[in-house]
């Protein structure tokens, strides 16, 4: 964090020097940070259940990054997160020239970061970053206790992710398991039965009656055909075909 803030002090070197009896070589007055930073601890916990830790298989993992973002993580897709150790899975850090810039970068980073299969603290952080007081920097260590509504969020994947999962599942199993349409796709899909229309009964006298349309009169049957040779764009058909 000292490197991110631009303090210019190697903390590891200072720790080793102090361990050998050297005095601290800097003071608060001589060291001034040149940047602002925020660090979020991405824990495999359920904030809506008292931040209880959970373990299991991580089914999907998409890392984040970019300018102003640092991510220290031991997570990956297919990793079986153990229950024997600390619930921390990653440290997500953003930095910039001022606090509003840092908050904006963190919102983007959290929007890109995906850990599937386990409950994490990321939805809670997204809810936290939406509050105006937090964006303005008006908060203390009692901020979460005084704002219990931060835990009233919906931990649902984005519409694009949910649709992609649905398309993948339909492609894999051959049908949509969330609607009652049955297995309408298979190697031998069902066919429509033979179409047998139900016709109304026609009286015999109607069937044997002469046709009302003219017979043997080509002009009367087709109407009059007039073609204008000086018009290159076509011809016209006029008249009526018979008397209906």
C-alpha cells in the first residue's frame, strides 16, 4: 500500500532495519502520500447471514484489472476453497489522485470481477459503494452498524450472464428446463401427425350444378389484356373474371 500511495518508503527494508536495532528513519511529517487508495477484502462469506464463512468449489472465475487496479488473489476456477483457514480469497485495491476517482475505479473493478459457486462479500461492497455518504467520504468505523439497509441487496447475476447460462443449458440438454414444454428436442424429435382436414358436408345438388363461370369464352374468362408498346414498364389487366 505504501508503494501505491506514492510514499516512497520500502516498508520491508524499514522492518528489517528496525529488527537490527536501527531507529525509524521517517516521521509522519516527512512522509506525505501523493495518491488515494481503497482496499476491499474479498471474503468467501455470506454478508446476509451474519458474514458466515462458506467453502466449496469455485465454478467460475473472471479476474479484474486495468489502470488503477491491483488484485492479490489465490482464487481460480475449479479451486476447492477450504474451510480450514481464513475466509479471505482476494484483496482488491484501487488507487487514484482523489477519493471520487478511487470510488469510480472500484465500482468498475467490482462490476468486472466474478467469483461463482460461493457466496462472497462483493455484492455487499457494491451496495456500499452506492451510498452517497460513502461516495462523499462521510463515514466512520460505525458506518455499517448505522446503515443496516446496506445488507438489503439482491445477489443475482447480471441479465447477460443469466441468459448465457440458459442458452448453454438449452444447447446441452436439448430443452429449456425452466418451462413445462417437455423434451421437445432429441435425436428423434416427434413429428406432426398427418393433416386430415374436417370438411363440411356439401349437398349433392351443389356438386352437380353447372359452373357459374363462363366456359369456352377466353376473353370473358381472362378479362381484357391491354399492352401499351410505348410504355416500357408493363401492362395492365382489367376486367372481371366471370360473375361471382
